[in-house]
C-alpha cells in the first residue's frame, strides 16, 4: 500500500515525527514528577528530624536542677557552691546514703563543680549515682557507678562511670562530701522547744495584771 492510500499504514518516518513532537511534553512531565518526589521526600525527612530532635531537647538538664529535683534538697546556684550553702541548713558528712547528694569540688576540668544523687550503696567503696550533664551535654544517667579512691576511704576522691568509654573515667575527682536531706542536729526542732515557744506566745497575748 502507498502513503496516499486512505486505508494503508503510515510510514515509520511519520511515527518518529509524532513521537518527537510528544517527547518535550513527556520529558517535562517526568522532570516535574521527579522534582515533586524529591520535594516531598525532603519535607518528610525534615519533619522526621524535627520530631526526633524534640525528645532530646526536652531531656536536657544541668546537674544542679536535676539533683535538686531528685533529692528534694532546695539549694540553688552552681554545684560548687552547694556544700557551703548547705551549712546550717542540711546535714553533711562523709558516709554515702541513698538520697544524699555527693558534692564535687570545682576543678580545672569542672570549673563549677558537680552534684549527683546517691541511688544505691553497693559496698564501702562503690555507689551508684543518678546525675545529669556528666557523660554528655545535658545527658541524664541512672545507676552510674562511682568508686571511692581516696587514701582514707572517706569519699574525698572518686572516679565516676563515663558512658562514652563504657568504663570508669580515668580522671580522679575531689569531693566535699555528702549533703543529706535532713537538717543538722543542732537545728532540728524539738518537742520541748515547740511547747515553750507556744507557751511564750500565749503568755504574751494575755494583758498584764489579769489572771
């Protein structure tokens, strides 16, 4: 059949011509689809990263606010000032007790000191600590091992578990001692003192010269 025959087949050259005419439109459509896919993928990835970062930001804490919340010891300010501030308000000592705060002295490595809460007493030389901002910026750790390496066994020098190394840190850290949540004995109110104060208040309220 010839090209002029109405019932004949179109020559291959005409198919190529029509195909070539369609190709710019198809190419543009494919480019647009690829662009849209990349855009959606990037948007989903960005949303996922933001969602993943939110819990980490919420968990960020410095050591002092964490120790205050975990122990109930109401001392504010840098960790290095806690030992001095506790004087006359909270009992202090060298014996580890659950719930007590171990106060670290400021050093070159820790210019503002550190505070950690005793979670458990393992033996005379080992305790477990709950604290924040030690193994990572703002990181909260529970049950971190601490070892007394002082010469006299008085917890004046300790080594503390360092999570990135999965071992006790090599650095030795001087401490002040332990701060306990109860008041010192000389400041603890007694029943007798409370009764005397109440009687004095009542007496002062009675006008002079009356029975």
